[in-house]
């Protein structure tokens, strides 16, 4: 009950424009005078940008799009793409809201709070441009974004950018993508884009359903290279790239169903202070990965990237792994993969090609078609992972390089030394066949983990430890099932 009340309060807060903000309204069905006011809404933004930009010179601006039609509770359709390149540079925040309000009277506008499930349908929101100018301080909140022609549904170039609470997809008419793009910092000669973007910061993609794409579902553009270069050196451009990027609590599925590469989240070179958290990813495209991330150039900062609390399952076309840390454009440096559940995928669970200060902590990996964890080279810590029924019951790992391996639990066999590890961990879960990977009271992984300073909670937000020591894997065992100290933005998965 308290959680329901809290979520209702959060939604209510998001629905209210910031203090002192100017508010405008859009209803495509309106036929009268258009000023953007509640009584005379705009039907489109094509002639409204001078008014919006003028208002942004003195304060924040919120533009409400009618979430439903006045005559019936069906989605309102805004047929034009929203060209965010019309926004002038301003430190003020522009919020475009497609789900919080609706016009209840088509002949005499009357705007009401909306609590239903519809959203304004829009083809795309684009801030990419050929002159490489950032369009910053933008929130796109609660739209049904459907791209029916070639191109991106959302393209982000700018600081302080948020995309949230939206349903985003391609249709069969979209012959290329990706679906959601953070614009690369490298040009097309370096595997980026001719319309590249300067390095940007504070970008958040959260609480969306992103699915049925041509190309990658989410493409986090960054630095790129004209040829493979693990040092991110002279053949490369755009390093270091975007930073302070958050991709959380999204449902990501059906990648590449209309062609092209269908990776779930494809993270390019030079990104740092990036977090991928609480996402559910399934049915990505053939010969792809659920999450793939490149590295940093040799002179760039430590990445401090975190991949955590994701539920990656039922991907049958993985090229090499559900999560891949690759070194074709820069070498991963300072990446932590923790508290993820990776289940019922056709290939490896986690694969590391090279890198330094890489940490694989407290992951649960079940029934991968090949080894749960593969490391080809680099400095990697493999601690507190629970690996069950992978690789047809054979070797659960294949580890080369400078490996620290301790306090894992596994069925099958382990290659090399594993200090303080638990063998024969074959009956650990409440009901793996129903995707319930909570631990049984009799699990060998209970109270056998190492204390890790970077992990204080499990995948659900439960405080570690609940017993005498950390439990191994993504879940901490609890007789009450309580979630303690869970952040408000934590999506509990699976």
C-alpha cells in the first residue's frame, strides 16, 4: 500500500510543471485560433517555436500534448515529427509531456488530468543535426513514438536530456535505424555519423518499452575507429565521449525484427560514468548481444561503467554472449557487471575480450548454451557468481588472463583455481523453470559469498547480508521477501 501511494505521488509530481514554468498545450484535433494557451491550443509545433523559445529565455517551459481524443479514450495522433533542432540554446528546461493531460472538449477546450493508458502518438523526436550543435535541457515524457519510415524514432544530442515513460517502436516501413540513438561523437569516416554530436553529459533513458526495431534497439553512440584499435589511437575519433549516462528500468525486446543488427543496448567507445540498470532484455536479433560495450582510449579516464540488476533472458540468436565487453575500439577499463540475472540464452552469459579493473560480481547465470563466463585476456575479478546448468552441464567458465576467482558457486566443472567456491550447486532456485531465481533455504550459495564494498543490495534492493555472509548470485535469501533500502528508481526484476 505504501509503495502504491509513493508511486502515485511520484507520478503526480512529474505531472506538475516546475514552479514558475510557462505552460502550453497541443491538440491536433482543434480547429480554432491557435496561441498555445489552454483555450486555444496549437495543433502542431511547426509555427510555435518562436513563442516557446521566447518563453525559455525567462523560465522553464512545459508543453502538454493531449494524451487522448476528446470523444473517446483512444490515443491522440500527432502526425509530424518533433524537430527539437528548432529549440534555441537555453539553460531552461523544455518538457514535452504526452500522457499527463488531455483536452476533454474538441469545440471548447477543457484540459483535464489524465490517468489512463493512452499517450500521444508521434513519429519521432530528433535533435541530431549536421552542424554538430547540442540541443540541451530537454525532457520527452510519456509518448507513443512510432517510426513508420526509415530512420530513428529518437535521436539525442545534448546535455541534460531525459527520455522516459514512453512506448517506442519501428514498423515494417522502417528500413534502417537504430530505434533510439545517442548520437556518436565520431564522424562517418570513423564508424560514427556525418551528423555527429559533441560529447554530452547527463543523459537518462528510463521507464520505457523499446521494441520491434530495424537495427539496434538502443545505440549509445560514442567514439569510433576506422579500423580495430584496442588503444583507441590514431584511427579513432571522439574519445573520450559522452559521460554520466543512465539507461534504467526499460523493457527492451524484439531487436532487429525489421532488419539490421538488433543488439539490445550497443555502447560504443569512450563512454564513461555510464550505468545500465534494471532493464529487461529479451528476443534481441540474430548474431547480436543483449548488451555490448566498447572500451576507452589509452589516455582517457577510467570508465567507471556499471551494468547491474538487468534481467536478460530467452535470447536465441546471440552472436557470442548476453553481455560482451569488447576491445575493438578502445580497451574496457573500470567496468563492473553485477547483480544481473542471465537465463535461458543460446550462447555465453558474459564474455570479456580484454581489459583492466573489470569486475564480475554476484551474477546469476542459468542455462546458457555455452559457458557462463568466458575471459580471453585482461585483469578480471570473478567473485560471488552463481552458475548453474550452463554449457549443457559441462564447464561453467573458460578463464584466461590475470584472474581473481573466489566465492563462486557452480554446477558442472570450473576451469582453474576457485578459492572458497561451492561445487555441486545444481538445486539452488525456487523455480527456475518459471524464471524464479530466488534462492532456496537449502541452496549451497547461501552465506558463502565474499563481502564486496561496491555491493550493499541485491537485485531487488534487499540489504546484504541477510545471514552470516553475502549470498552468492543476484538474490539475497530472505524469509520475509522484504525489500530494504531500495532506491525509488529501482525496478524490481524479474
